[in-house]
C-alpha cells in the first residue's frame, strides 16, 4: 500500500485492516508498515476508535484481532459516533 499519498490516512487504515481476514490477528507494526504516513500521524487515534467501536479487539499489548470489515462508505464521523 506504500506510495499512496493521495489517499487519506483513514482510507489507508481502512484498506489495510480490510486486507486481513475476520478473526485474523496482527500487530500495530503490521498495519503501520502498510501506511504511507509519518509516525506522528493520527494513526493511533483511529486505532483506538476502531477498538472502541468493536472493529478490533486488543489481544495484548500491540496485538489486535479483526472482528469485522470496515465498509467503504464508513467515515471517521460515523466511527466517532459509535
């Protein structure tokens, strides 16, 4: 997913998470490797929101499980209303 600077951080995160199967586990670093944004970006805020919304489950420190796909039309506004 590298070299997709024209895509927003949210769309890159959504696509990265959707690339995993439901029930699959991955680390925070696994997702970060798929993003074309600097370390200081809003990535962690989105990750926390996705966890609170039930899209992700935290298994242990920096290890997450995907519970469902993120719909293409699902916006950050909808995420923050969960």
